[in-house]
């Protein structure tokens, strides 16, 4: 592991943020990321004030499978749903410029939240989801038990949009969801990450990679590119020889 990646992994282990740029060939955006299990109100404030983009919760495919969380794209193209709600057939996602499908699954609020949108509410939703995911997977809960536990604490729709890693992770898809989850895995943490896209101050475009790198450097925040994580996972892959 090179020094830059180790610095980012160490920061994540300590609950500190990391800036992660995907690629000019994808969205061309930098996300500010925190390990979800460390989320506090000040975490949400920094994401809200310093980024400007959508707050999202990136989860591992194993977490999604543990709770049976469906991809919204599958729900919206289900034949029965389209028959009952024909508008879905007209709003189908078939023209993404950077990918073949969306990573979004359900949005959630913790049941102890009020509106769900405050920094306090969103940090509670974020942190408790990560804690519950770790507990359910460590305990080897059945799908039925895990879903019951999820429903006891959370409701949908909510104010935390959740994005699920593609099966196979970075070997199959190199989006921000997979990159964020990959960073958590390298840090040995629960694959649940809270983040937001960094926009220009006027919000018209994504913050340029050079400006994002400078912003991170001024604040001592590690900065990674997607290629850094891809190399790390390639180095960890077992040799076929």
C-alpha cells in the first residue's frame, strides 16, 4: 500500500474524512466521504456546508443482500408496478451518460427522527444503519430476522438516499458507490459510507479535480483518485499462476 493510500486508510479508521475523485471517464466528481459508523451531527454539517451535492449512504452489496434492499431501477421497471403506475414506463432510466444502471436503492429515516432532515436526524439514521448492518452480519442473521430488525428501527421513504454496491464491487463497476465501499473495506471497516459530491461554490458544475485536491490539501484531508483504489485491489487479487 503506497503512502497516499495508507494515509487515507488511516484517516478512515480514525473516523476522519477522505476526498475521493472517481475519473474523468465517469462522473468527473470528487466526493467527501466519512465512515458511517462514526457519523455525528458535525459530520452532516460538514458534508452539507462544504460539498453542496447530494448526501448519500454507500453500502456494500453484502449489506444490501443482508437486508434484502432492492435497486430502485428494478422496482421502477417491474411489470406489475409499470402496469399499476404507467408513468414509470415513461421515466425509465435508459440514458445515463456514465453508466448502464443506477446504484440507488431505498431511502431511509430512523424511526426516532422527527422530519429526518436535520443534522441530528441524519447522523442518527446514518450511524445506526451502519451499527445495525455490522451487528446483523456479524451475528449471521437470516434474511427474515435482519429485515425485522431493520423495520423495527427504520422507515422508508426517508432523507438518507442509499446506494448499493454492484455485485462484484470494483471488478464490475467503478462508480462512487463501489469506490467508497472499497475504501471502507481496505480500512477493515463496515462497508457503509456517508458522503456527498463537491460542487463549485455557485453549484453550477462539479468542483474541478484540481480545486478539490487543493481544498483537501489546505485542510489536511487525504485525497485519492479511483485509480488508486483499483490498483490496491488489483495488487490484493490472488495470482492466477
